């Protein structure tokens, strides 16, 4: 169960990373198209002596930068597909058509509830509990070796050839009592060893539970932060889009320089990438929290 949970977490992480790379590639393509349009527009204005050659240079740099972003995004997507194919156990890379996963909404349960769920459902903790219980049972068994043992036996049968003065059948029974007196304290030593191993198993379980409590709390905090980050990046993107539209309008009427338009384009691209990363970071963090809780499909 623990191995299955680890594999599912690896697949989910690779899947959302590939979705993120796919989204950033879309942003990069849109950025190239936008800056290509701006470059063509500025070049036409410069040809008609309405803009300077400096404006063309700035637009050319922005276009080259967007193409570099596109190449990097495409490389990241191929690397993500390679990772996804690997965690799926495929030796040949497959470029999947990935579908978006819905982003859940709603507040997280209380911290104490998350901790109780993890302590109940984590398969690694279940394994440690079984080991502790087995060690306790073995320690009790070793202790019982110090007690006397009683064994009973019996026999019955028929004598086909016998003295006529005797009966032709027989039966007998006996009881044997064994006292562990001359065992050189071997049973006592084994009992002590088993008790110490049982105590060590209990402490190992306790340490693992403490680590799980810590990991669950950190995962819940990271998920809450990812949700807040997703909200803030959405607001940032809306502001960046508005700023770009205003900068573009101002540049068209000659009220601003190419520097202002270039900065607005950069801010818009940065905000789009941040918004895409925040969304898939949230979904990855959610998968991590589910793993820490021991909740796998």
C-alpha cells in the first residue's frame, strides 16, 4: 500500500508538472505572436518615419526574448513528458494530450482532523503497529517459557496374542510436569531481549507518528499558501493585462515610449507564467497532502 501511494504521488507530480509546462508553452506562443505583431507594427511606423530605429531595436529584442522563452518552454515540456513516461513504466517517450484537472474549492479540515486521518490511514504506520504488536506478543510468549509445562499422554490397544490370564485390551494415561530450573537463565535472557525489542518497536512507531504529524502540518500549510498564491497571481494577471492594454493604447497615440510598452509586455508574460505555475503548484501540493494523509484512490 505504501509503495502504491508513492507511485501515485510520483505520477500525479509528473502529470501536473507536464500540465504546467504545457500551459507555459501556450503562454510562450501567445507572447511570440503578440510581440511579433508589435515588432511588425513598430517596423511599419519606423518605415513611415513615425517611430525611431531605437523603437525597432527594442521590439526586436523583445521578440527574440519571446522566441527564447518559447524554445525553453518546449524543451521543458519534452522533459516533463520524459519524466511522466518514466514514472508510468514506459521505455518509449509518449507525448500525451493532457486534460485539465478541476481545481477543488473549499476550506481544509481542522488541523487535528487531518492529523487523526493520517495516523489512522497511513500504511507505513499500520506496518509499524503490526510490528509492535508482533513484538509484544513474542515478548509475552518468551515470558511464558519461565512457567512450568504440563504434558499429558495416553495409550490404548488390543493384544492379539496374550496370556489367557490377562485381558485382551489395555489402556494407560500419564501426566508429565516440567520445571525450567536448570536452564542457565536462558529463558530469562530471551524474555528480556524480547521485551527490549518490543519497546524499541513501540518507540519506532512513536517517532514515525511524530514525523507524520509534522509532515501533515507542513503539507497543509503549503497547500494553504498555494491557494493564496493562486488567488494573488490571478489578481496580478488581471492588473498586468489592464496595464498592457493601457500601455499599448498610449504607445499607439504617441503618449509613451517603447520602453513602457516593453515593460508592460514583460509584466504580462511574467504574470501569465506565475498564474499557470500557481495553479499546478496547488494541485501538486494537494496530491502531497493526500499522500501524507494516506488517502489514495
